C-alpha cells in the first residue's frame, strides 16, 4: 500500500472537485475491494476521498414510478428493502448470492458496480496482465482460465466481471447517474456502463477520471417471476462460475442476463427473443461468438444447464 | 516411565474426569481475544519492528543482482535482510528448500529478503521497492510428465518406499474379479486460520522466538542448526496456535527471518507470512497419481492388492506416502505397495493432516466401492469380508493392538440408515436433486512418541502442569488438565496447564495425531511420580494410598495435597518412553464414513446432505474435543472431495490460486449435520491412557465416502479430485436430458 492522503468529503460537489484537483485520487466507499487492491499495489491512489457521509444512502421512488438507489446504499440494505424485494426481487436475490454477510454490510451499490475482476493473474503483480499493466501480456489465456469469460473477450484480456448485483441491474435496465468533473450530471444506461476489453482492457467502464456515481435508478416494475441462479464451486461465498438473472413473463416471454461468462453483465436481444424456444436456444443466442479456453469451455454447457434448471422450475411451478 | 508392556488397570480407568466432555479450559481466553498469539506479543516485545517478506518472482534460477537502495531509503525502513548479509546459514533437516533463498532460487515465493520498518505499512511498501534482477532457469512443474522419471525414495520415518508380499502378478492374473484404476489428487494448502508468524528478540547471544509452531523441541534444534548457535541459546514460546494441520510442524521463513532481522537492527522484529504468500512460500500437501489393482474372488475376498503412488517434490524432498494404509487395511496374501518420487521445482511438499492416508484413502476407498459393485456386494459387507485382525504384510504374529473396523462399519451403517441405499446408481430423485449414498472405511496409523511433563503442587493444593506440548486448537490444554486431575484426585479447575515453551520438558508435540495420546501419557507419568512423592510425604505405602477430593487417603486417614506440598511446593518431572509395543503390534485407528449427497440434475452442483461416521480410537479422552476434531477432519475430507485444489501453472511454476478468495475450502453452507459415534475401545498396548490418536482419523476416507455417494447419485465415476462441476459435465452430466 502506497502512502496516501485521505479526506472526508463535505458534499458531493466537494468530492468531485477534490477528485479533479488531485491526480490519481479515488473515492472510497465500503473499501472492500479498493483496500485489498491497494495492499497489493494493484491500485495506488495518492489520495482517497471518503464519500460515505454525503447522504447518498437512501432508496427513494422516482417520478417515473421506479426507484432511485443512492450510490452508498449498502448491499445488505438494498437486498432487504421491502420495495426491492416486492418489485425487483431478482436484485435482492442477486445481492444475497454475493460475497458474505459481513462484506455485504460494507459493500455499496456504487462500489459493487466498480469492483474489479477476480482473474488470479490480475491479483499477482509478478505475473503478466494487460489489465493491470497494459502491454505486459495476458497471463491467464494460456494459463489457469477456468473462472474467466467466454464471450465479449478479446486477444488482450478474457477477464470476467465478478458482480452478481450488476447482472440483476442489467436485467432490470438500470441507469447509472453520475457527476463528472466540473459538476455536470449525466445518466449512463447500465448496458453501456461496463466496457468490453478490446485492446484497452485496463479501462473497465465508461466513467471519466474523477467522475462519481451518485445513484442507480430502476425503471417502473415489470412484474413477472424473478429468479437469480448462481452456480459456483461451493454453496456460498464464492464467485459465480455462471449465473443467470431472469424474469419470466406471460406466454413464454422472458428476459435474461448472465454473470460469470463475460467482461460485463451479459445480455443479448437474441437470448430474450429465444425465450419461448427453451434453454438450449437461449444459451446459444446468449453465447453466439463465444471464445473459450480448454479450462473454461465447460461454461457453455453449464450456462445451458443452468437455464435448463430454471425452465424446469418454471414448468414445475406453472 | 517406561511403557513396554500392556497397561493394566490404572487411575485413568476411574473415568471420573478423563472421558468427560469437559469444555475447553482455554475457551474463554480464546473467544475474548485474551489468548495472545505470536504476532500480538506486545506484552513481551512492545517495541517490535515489522518485517515483510519479499518472495521470489520466479520458480527457479539465480539472483543476478539485488538493488536495495530505493527500499533502504523508503520511509521508516530500519534494515533489510538478504542472503548477502545474513551470514552463513545452515539448513534444518526438516526443510527441503532454504528458508532464505539466494543467490540460487529454488521455488516461487521463496523468501529472498526481509524488509524491516517501523510500521507494517512501511515495511510492506518498501518491500515493493526491492529490485531483483533474475536469471531464470527452466524448471519441472508438471507431475504428469515428470512421474515417468520418478525414482524410489529412501525410507521415510522407518517405513520403506516399497513392500511386496507373495506373488501379486500371478494372483491378480488369476482373480475372478479385477479392478485396475488410476486416481489423482491435487496439491492442497493447509489454509489454517492463523498465518505463520513470529516475534523475535535477542538478549546478547540469547534468542527468544514467540512463534506459531506445532513442534517446539524439533524447531529449537532446527533453528540452532540453521543459525549455527547452541540450542541452549534459543527459547521458543508458542502457548496458543491458530491451527496448523502440519503447516507449522517445522521451522518456516517467518521464524528465521524474524531472528535475522532482530539481530540486524538490534531490536525485536515480528514477521507474519502474508496470506497470499503462504501457498507458495511454505509447504503444501503434494499432488498424487495413484494406481490401484484389486484382485478378488466372486465373493469379494481380496487375494491380490497393489497400490502404486507417484508424487513430486524439490530435490532432496520426500514422497506423499499414499499407499501407507494399503499395507494394513485389508486382507490378501499377495500384495504390492510402491512410492515413486519425481523431481519438481514447485514449492516444497510436506505433511498436511494425515499425510499419506488422507489422499491414499481417497483412492483406495473408491477402488473398494468399484470392487463392491463388480462383485454385486454391499460396500459395507465387502469391507467386513476383507477385515483382517493382524498386519497382513507381517502375518498373524503381528496382531493389531486393537481393531474395531467391523464394529464401526456395522454401527455406522445402522446409525446412518445405510440399508435405505439403492445400490443401483442414478435411481433416486428428490425434486431437482439426484440423491446418492456412499461410504468408506476410515484408517489412520497410531503413532506414539516419547513425551515429558513436569507437575507442581503448591501450598494451596493447586496443581500446575508444564510441558512444551502445543495446543493447535485441538483441546490439549483441557485433556492435560483432565489427566492430571484424574491421577491426582483433584478437580479440573484446580489444575493450571502451561504449554508451548521450550523451557518446559520436551513433549511429543502436535502432529501425526500422536499428540493427545503421547502427551497425556507424559502427564500421566509425571502425575504417577507425583503420587509416589505425595504418598511418601504422607507416610502411606503407595499401594495403600488413595487420591481423592484433593486428599491423599489411607483407610480413614487423609491429608490435603497442599499441606503435603508445603510452602515450597513439590515438583516432579517424568516422561513416558515407549518401548517396542508398536513393533510387536500393529497400531492404528479405524472408522466408517457415510455420506448422502444431492447432485443437481441439470447443473451437476453437488451438495452434501448428511455425513455420519463411527470411529474407534481407543479411550476417548474428551468426547467434546474429540468430536470437534473428527467433524473438522470430515469437513476437510469433504473439501478434498469437492473443491480443494492448488492450481499449478506449469509455465511459471507456481500455485495460481494463492489466496482464500481463490483457494476454496468448505464454508458452513457446504456442511450439514455431522453425526459422530465413538465405539467403546481401550487399547492397552498404545499407552497407559489406553487411548489412540483421533485428530486425523476423521479426514481419512471422508472424501471417498462423498465421491462414492456422487457415483451412487449419478452413475458417473470420477477419479480425478476434486469432483467439480466441469468434470461432471465433461463425464456425462446431465444424465437427465434438458
Ligand atoms: C472475499 C470476497 C468475496 C466476494 N464475493 C463476491 C460475490 O460473490 N459476488 C459479488 O458480486 N461480489 C463479491 N465480492 C465483491 C464485493 O461485492 C465488492 O468488494 C463490493 O461490492 C465493493 O463495494 P465497496 O463499497 O466496498 O467498494 P470500494 O472498495 O469502496 O470501491 C470499489 C471501487 O469503486 C470506486 N467507488 C466506490 N464508490 C464510488 C462512487 N460512488 N463513485 C465512483 N467511484 C466509486 C472506488 O474508488 C473503487 O475503485 C467479494 C469480495 C470479497 C473481498
Ligand atoms: S485475463 Fe485480463 S485480467 Fe486476466 S491476466 Fe489476462 S489481461 Fe489480466
């Protein structure tokens, strides 16, 4: 961990201003990802701006009939919120499938969206990694890549996005509200928030330097049956090998988003369109253009099987 | 006290205190955070500086040059230890690689420097500034490829690499039913809760190490040898240890570097091996490839049995003795066991909980399941038919000291409801789950080791027990107190136990499940000597004296212990010395594991639904701590079956998943209710306690029971551990079409 300075921001505007004035500043929310990365010197901010006390920890209705979730709302609180549990149950279920109770008590909505990959080569600073050190090569591609992504990958990087929450938010067409340097606010659809690696895998998302997440909004509830199914190597406290967020509607309609398989929460029009044709068709549409390694090729079958399981349960309940 | 003839009736048989499920006497200190661990010895070394280990970034090669200038100039840095300034260092006999590497590098993350600073953060930061120029060399990292060059290792702990009895080839060729299969197990990391840690301080030429170490006397000797100083100048203190599983049997880099660092800066230094460094810096359980051949009659009775094992280690290292149990567990006149050792440049392999059996049983007990099926026999019945009451390699002249495998199998099966199992795999459905049951025998050697203790009684009649024995979370404090209380006729709360200090008499230490039985026998010896002394003081013939209620009694006379001890108190020291009973009798612990799993019909996720077992391990000194050991070991076995594996990158030569987010061990949600039944047994040839070890028995076979249950649920037989989703999918799951 490099020595750094620390301040507790007094207002959102002041936080954004501070981020603009100090080079390599970072916001700190729960710190559950940032501090680990700092200890390993994967992140080396010179300045931390604590955004925990700015009143961004509220969940409020929007005029459009949706919800606005403050960036500092804890994962535990978001999962337990009555409105979320009633109208956006997939989000609740995704959240409680993530990390551990202790981590969720600390982890925030904004921080969770920005958590970095769990590629093991990214975590060992002696190993080549284009995401950590652009141009150094990818340690994982010819190495141990079992947990990594199979769609949306590039020659530079096959890292997966590890978030469960983001998969549900993607499914629900959430939007991210931010304040950029200079104080301008903007709204970024979650679909455009996370980036594919291309040849710049070091850039995870669409935020500009110093841009702060204020909130995440959810549109009006869409009804349907909400499910989140996470498949992993142990029963709890492990990242997804694959996960599926789904909302099943009327007449065989459904929408799907996928975790563990791509550098971002993965959603395709094709998969939704194939809903009425069953698991195999949905999986094929979702994974069109997949590029696997011998270690992670099983994720194709596993995604199909996870969908099959969801369909089976839907039929059993119908 | 010599122990060379079977124990007769003795004070332990009273069962007044020993054998009672007494709570841990150190429990309150542990849960209130007042039990001091090695890294927290602010009480004795308040001004300790912080050391951070710089580990090698390559697996094999040389250091061309080291540039320390930037690191030395970094804030708070007090000194840097490297091979260039550490002076000549020896190497302990239990260490394969040097604890401080350079200029030659023997494995990834081998310690190459210790950076010492005023704070942990400054030390960690400056460690990143040490510049090392490497000349890498090609290493050997792939066991599958290197096994072909495996050689026969020397005998380890008196046990030869190979054994051969009768005519295996002929008998196997003739056998009506044959099993010939290969199994593999991956490298495992101990993943104990407390990382390796040491606080070191010098006083002149005297060194004190507050450390996390299972074997005090060994490690004093190893440190003396490494530093080239007399043993007498070293004091090792380890009263509390946050788990070990074998990781702390030997001297490790934290202890050596803390000592060298403290010497260099003239101030105490503390060093912990950081969690992400542990898998590659320290030892691990080596991966194995195992071939098992079983030849039996149609009735399942084994006539030919062969178990061959390949493992790898650094040059000069040792094998994973996974065929060990196959020498003793089942009958058969024609037998082979063999170990071959390949050279690998991965981090050093060594003992982890039940070395040998833990992974040997993962293979043997699946092979037995395969044999049961091939013979159309119930797996429990197959094992009963192959029971043998003597060492099957040595013949009837070497009987077992006690062996209740059959009793365990029957009682365990009954308790678990084994008869409800459908022997045909893939038949039982419960909603989205395919349900299966599996079982396996449990077997682990019983080792006994000489062990000393000192006992004092003060004027108030309080008893103090002192020995360098360690409590690695196993409950040693409590069973020591129980033993002394039983022999001397006092209550447990009248006994103070002080452990883990090299100033105390040398004990068996904690390892190989020899600790509890051997070290309580040492306390027993000292307590019996104390009895003699007390009787003498009281003027009662020892044979007429009774020790009850804090009194020495004879007829209707009595005298309190405190009065006899007087103001100055009384002290005695003795040790238990084991004769040749372990040669004359095969000694081992036995059990039976049962497991029910559900396997998701679509996704192949495996969930354990129930685990149960019955175990015979001599006298159970404290059923509460014994159960705790067994369920913990069963959990570890479940981990080995389903998830635990260090992933080897054979290009760079290191374990990739080297932190606890990536190296998975079971969590609570993976482990359901575990039923443990202890079968009554007294082993008079094992020790005067008539106990045997129990700390490792629970892992041996547990994973095989899980694997056999997965087979029973799905009809898919995997022989490459762990049994993960990808392997099940690859092997034919889902068995039900989507
Ligand atoms: C052992 C372990 C297991 C885990 N398992 C899972 C799992 O199974 N599933 C899962 O989804 N997650 C898992 N996590 C990850 C966890 O969910 C994240 O660490 C957490 O959500 C991050 O939130 P935080 O508030 O602590 O973020 P921080 O660590 O505080 O911040 C993360 C990043 O976001 C930035 N940031 C934070 N807030 C803002 C803001 N308002 N505006 C702009 N930038 C901001 C920070 O600068 C930093 O770069 C696990 C974590 C650990 C350590
Ligand atoms: S997959 Fe991406 S994160 Fe992993 S090593 Fe390659 S470049 Fe780095």
